[in-house]
């Protein structure tokens, strides 16, 4: 009985995997990186975003601010408000707990793609997912600024000067 179970498990896994891989090339899924141009009609090859799967060997530290209902949000004077709902609950008979989250794209810690400010980059497909993470990740300097003080231009100049010497 055990060998038959393993054979059934292997066959099911193989079928599911092959079905997943075969649908990954349909129009419902984006093309693999580098397989298709982004459709920009300006004729400038330099505007084609490079897409990569790996981003160096460095350590990445997440500096994301915790999202909460009072967090400021672009276009909303009242902040984010309720942003997460439990739509399915095992306590109510669902087979799993499932939450829904809805946030404006300019909420909390985020990066704006070049397409946010320039139409030619929007047409070229320079979305957040095409940004080169090597540009966004690199050496950093942690500066401790007490909550009861502000960073001023003068304090930044002193900091830059002290780093150079």
C-alpha cells in the first residue's frame, strides 16, 4: 500500500508541476525576463528596462515602516484607514484563514519608478518591478537623529565634511 501511495503522490506532483509550467507561458502571465520588449514606440533601445532575477550577494535590511490606519497616504487627508480584512475564517467554517489588503500605491515606505513622473518611461514599461535593485541597495550610513531635533542643511554639511576627513 505504501509504494502505491508514493507512486500516486509522485504522479500527482508531476502533473501539477507540468500544468503550472505550461501555463506560465500563456498570455495571462508576463513573459520571462528579456523575452519581449516593453512596447515603447520611441525607438530608443536604451529605454528597455533590464530585468534580473538576482541582485548581488549583499545583506538587505528591511527599513519598511509598519503600516497602520493613521499612517499618511497620498490623496487622503485622513490617512490609510482600514486596510486589511479577514474575508475567510476557519472559525466560520472556511478551510483556511484568508485576508484581503487594499492600500494606495503611495502608502508608507515605497519606491517611485521613473514612470511615476515621466510619460516616456511609463510607455517604455519602467515600472517598480523593472528597477535595478543594485541602484536601490548599497553602502549606507546610519545617522542617529533624536526625535526632538531636526535634520538641517547645516547638520548635513557637517556630516558630509566629517565623513571626508
